[in-house]
C-alpha cells in the first residue's frame, strides 16, 4: 500500500528508520513521514486515485499504513467543497469556496489525523492510546479507537463542551478532566499512572496523525482538478492542518501532479482567544517553527480575527451559504474580509476557506447569539457526564 521509507525530524533533519516506533525527536522536533515519491510516481496515477475509495484512504501510497487490515476508517475525507458565491459577493471575492470539514465523522477535521494515527498504532500492536485535547481531537480519537477495539484515554479541560465529553464517553473513552487548558491536560496525561503501554497520540507528538491531516491538501488539489487555488485560509491551533496541507502540496509537486506552486497558506488566529474559539487556544504550539516555514515558503501570511465578531460572522455565513461554521471557521471568514479590504489577497483569484468543524458542535454559543437561551437539554446532557 505505502511507499513510506523513513521518518525525518522537521527541525534538525535527523533521520529515523521504521524498525521501532518513534514519537518526538530528541531535539524536541516533530517527526515527518517521508516516502519514495519517485516510486509512487511510477506506480500510481491521478487516474488511479479517481477509482479509489471515497475516503482519505484513496491516497494510500502516500499514507504510512502497510497492512490493509490495519486501516481504521469511519468514512473520513472527501468532504464537501462548497462554492460560496453569495458570501464571496458580500466580501468582494470573485471565486470563493468553503471546504467543510464538519462533514467528517465526529464532526471535525480531526477525524483524518486520528484515523491515520490509530491505524498505525494498531499495525504496531498498540492496544491502548491517549491524547490531550481541547475537544475535537479527543472525540475523534475515541471513535477511531472504538472502531479498532483499542482503549482510549482522553485528557480534556474541565471546560470542554458537554457534547464533546459525551462523544468521548459514548465511544468508550476514559475521560479525565483537568483544571486549566491544554498545557494542564498534557501534564495530566504525562503524570497518569495508567500510562504503561499507552501510545500518546496527541497531535504532532507522534508522526502519523499529520499524515492523515495532509489528505486535506491532496483532496483540495483533486477537487480542483489538480489546479491549486491562489490561497487557503486555515485556523491555527497547534498547526497540524497548516503543516499537513503544506506537506501535501510539496509531495504533489514532487509527484508532478499539480501545475504551479503551493497555494498561499494563511494562518488564522483569534485576538484574545478564549472558550469561544477553544480549538485555537494552544499555548506555544509544538510545531511553531514548521508552521512559520510553511507560511513563508508558500508566500502566505498570518491573519487575525476579533473574537467578538466570530458568532455574527458564522451566522452570516449560514444565512448566505447554508453552512454553519464553527467559531474557528468563522474566524477565516472574518480574516478574509480584513485581508481583502487591505489588498493583501487578490479578490479575482480562487480562495478557499477551511471550516474545521461543524457549527452544530457549538450550538449553545449560536443559540445565545440569536437571543435564545440554550434549552434545558444542555443541563440534562451535563447530568449524563458528571466528571469522574
């Protein structure tokens, strides 16, 4: 299935063979999977992809799993690419598209990363996995682990939305709640007494989740018939999706499958980020240097959105396009509005906004913004998931 050859540190370049599992490089850098792309080019084609499964596993030769029986899939990938003409007219963008990752299993882009990470853990004989997460990665891991028959331990902040905790528990995940944010969740995972034999699948702390994340880039290229857009706006927390898309376009260029350069990658952050855009609240991202390299080498930039404008922007998007983005996805819309007003992006070129999760995952925020208090169902839900 795969043309995987070795792992390489994204910071210092040190090479690791595949004879034993690896997490981070001793220098602290994340490891990147490398492939024999010349062999893939000779034995694989864009026509072959078109006849592949309608999931991210259609790109199997550049994914790390060797045994087909180890593949864990809930149908992740091949998410809608929505032509956003009415929103584009409002913003002044002539060729605007929304890549709606909320259509993935468990409702977020994290399904891609966790499907690949759990598949590799299963192939390597691991029976217990864990992760520190602000929410979506934990829910995706719990679902993939359940499908694989692997035990999942999820370390979430106590402030994680009730529906996320319910997703994790419903899939059999063992949920531990930590006071604070992601840093405290990581500390709790590292100090946990049940850690023996458990693989840490926290995003970017092991090499294979990134490979699932990069399929977002392959998919965009395929959906645009291998003609890359001018720019892609992605909300950035730990940076996995940004780095994954960059890696995908590097590989596509080496395969000779795309014409032109990598799209300009725009990393979107939220000013004063708090619980509204929880997935972006990641202190000192592990792969900050790689994210910066991806932005610089693609001719991209960092853009910001104000937290106060996220919910109204999300509702505006829903009213115009029928897609309710999560607050992080709404941040991309707000950031694009600024960039176009400043002349930082060409309004006549093709632009893609990435919505990383369904807005229905944060329904209570939108309900409050619409002037309606969330129903009593939220309280009932909370009673089902009393913290252990």
